[in-house]
C-alpha cells in the first residue's frame, strides 16, 4: 500500500467519523442565517437559511422571522452591518434591551450609526445558533 492510498483511506475514515458526529442538531451548526439589506425603499434578502421573512418595522429596525421556530428564545445570535458607499461611515448591528424582541419565532435587530441613531443599511448579516 503506497502513501497516497493510505492518506486517502485516512481521509475517508475521518470524513465518516465527522459525518456521524456533527449533525443539524449539533449546537455549533447555525440554525438560521440571512444576508439582507434595505435597498431602493425595500428589504432585499440576498441569501438565507431557515428564514421565512425580513421586515423593516422602522428606520434601521428589522424583524427576522424564522421558517422553523426555535424551541425557545434561549438561542444566541450575532449580526454585523456593512455600509455600501462612504468608507468613513460606520454602522453597527445590535438590539436594545426593552424595545427589541427575541422570541422563538423571530428576532428584532437594529442598525445604528456611529452616533447611535437608527440607520438603514445596504447589508446586514445575522447568524443564529441553538
């Protein structure tokens, strides 16, 4: 048995082990994600997984509704905003403590300028883990 054959056999064995241990139920696998933006007075969803819809509820405020609800609201989410256009304008994705909701069926995310005012963005990326 030559070295190339042994390496190929080892790679196949590792792939089999990983495939059987990391499933969709694994907590390290994203349960939902979406790339969207507010462009031309409308929300544009570019790509998504387990996201039913994204709704702009106010300037800089977005509700992401899951296609399949989470078991409860005890999930982790992370988001970041990108700003098309001015390279000197910073935008942040966040949530306000009492104004923005997080439920099993949706999460509210805001986009704010560096000054802290709500601001729409051309690209916001959100990932959810549970």
